[in-house]
């Protein structure tokens, strides 16, 4: 009989198992748990959106000309002939739901979510084809206070994860519509005058997405990009005031920031605040959290004109930065010897778990091996139950740290153990 070959995991995906000393899953879960705890402090409701959407949702939101849409999306035709795409990010799906589910009635709406996203890109450190993000959005709020609240939330999250050292908040303004249009025209004129010095990729961006030349990593582009005009000369009074309110709000909240006039978002629906939390601890790909204000997106998707701001953070990348959290261990291990003891222990362990006690049961091996596994589990106590103990209507409760053991009547066992 031919040997059956086990299928390999898809490149750019990963399997994670918790409960081991070096388990990445433990750090991954700690990031998610911390995010859920912190977002509740800020009143952000949990929201769920589908893993796949109509391709048009992402094409309209991310832009047909972007690399994500043109090169990286997992798009397929379903059996009904519709073009479907696995979500490459959260904002588009949340914005679509805001329109189609009538969530405008709850504006300003503060929502948060986390889960898997999909992009066909070259896997590298902290980047996968199925990856996971945290996401926080405020929809229907045009005030700079919404930007400040999201940034303070992000800052607190990074501090509570213990990764804020060596992480810098880079901040810029993209201005309002008139500011951005005037700046864009000035940038195009500047880049057109230096076309012969630009890389092939930037020449392509000059036609499709000229603002992105400013953050080009190609050394050929840097002299031209660095000498390009800043947006400050083109800001309207309203746009300048908006940015000043954001920065003064951050100062009041004690959030450190640095101005980065080259930080941009290429798509036209982005307005005002753009930001990234940057670290030098992950190599060239240093952004751990980023976002901005996208006042034109919901209108782009066919909804009403709606101001909005949000951010996303890679869970894997954050998990790579944090220390290994303490692995949760059972408090009690039950060690039954014999069929009658196993039956009785099944009832005892169910009652203990219902009482909120984390426990496990040793099913196999002789007494010595079961005790070895109980000690290795990190549990504080073992409950030993055999024929002799059953006959006396009691169990032996052993302190696995000291080895001391006491007999406890079965009818008072749950109360005794929960009080330990």
C-alpha cells in the first residue's frame, strides 16, 4: 500500500499550540486579552464582520491602483459567479457594515475587533499570508478629540503590553481637502521636474499615487523625496487648527510624539491625522501600529459623508516584542486509582470546575507516573482517590510543594479545596 503523504501547511501560515514554555501562542493570546481589557476601559464595543466580502468593497476602499488590490488580495469567483475577496484589512468591512446595517444611528460609534486577515505577500519576520490584527475605529466623529482618544488608547495598550520602550509615535497631518489638493499639485510639479532621478516604481507612483513617493525606501528616490515641499505651507487655517488640537490633546494626556512630515497615506479619502508607532526592534519593517483619519471612505463606498478615524496593529508583531507571559497552570490534579475511583473523580472534578477551580485529571500510568505528571504540571495540590479512600469516604489532599498530605471527607472536599 502506497504511503499517504501528509499535506504541508500553506506557506505564510502558522500553527500555534499553547501551554508550552516557549509557545508563541501564549504571547499571541496575551496581546489579544490585553487589547480586550484596555478597549473596554475606553468604551469600544466589540464588532464582528465577515472574513470575506464582495471584491468591490476592498477595491473601492483600498484603491484599484494599490499593491494590496493589484497584487496581494486573495480573490476568487464563488459558485454564483460573484467576485469574493478574503479580507486584507478591517476598515473597509466595518465601513461597509456601517452603511448596510444602519449603524449610523449609533454615531459616534466606537468599535474594536481582532482576527485573521489575508494578503499574498512574501512572508518575512512578523509578516504572514494569514496574519492577525487588532483594530479600533471611531465612526461618525469629525472632532480632533476622536483622534486623540484613539492615540491615547494605542499608547496605553503598548504600555500595558510592556513594549512602549523603544517605540515612537510618528505623527503628521494630511490637511483637509483643499490643503491636500494644493500639496498634491505641488508634489507632482516637484517630482515631474526631477523625473530623471526617480526609480521605476516611483515613476509609476507619480501617475497613480504620487504621495507614496515620499516614503519610498529606494535610495535613488530619497534626495528627490527629501527635498519635496512639506504640507505645512499648504495648510488651511482650519486644517492647522485641527492638527494643533490633536497635538495639544496628546500633550495633555502625556503621550509623547514626534512630527514626521514625510508620513503619508496615498489614497484621497485620508484627511488630517496620520500616525505610526515605530520600533527599531523588528528590523526594516518597524511599524507596530498605524492608522489615520479617513473622512472620505464611507462616502467612497456609497454611504453618506461620514468622518472616521482608526488604527490597526499586527498581533504577531506585538507578540514578538513582549516577554513570555506566565502560563496558566491547573490548581489541582486529581489522581484516581481504579474504576470506582475514576467514576467518583469525574463527579468531583466537574464540581470543582463549576466552582471556578482549574483542574486536571491523571488517567494513565501507575501511581508514581501520575504523581510525576502532577508535579510537572505546576499544580499546587493533588487529590488522590483509591479504593481505600473510597471505603473510608474520604480523599487524600497533598500539597505538591511541601509533600504534606491530609485526609478530607468527600462530602466536604469541594469546600476544603476551594478554600485552599
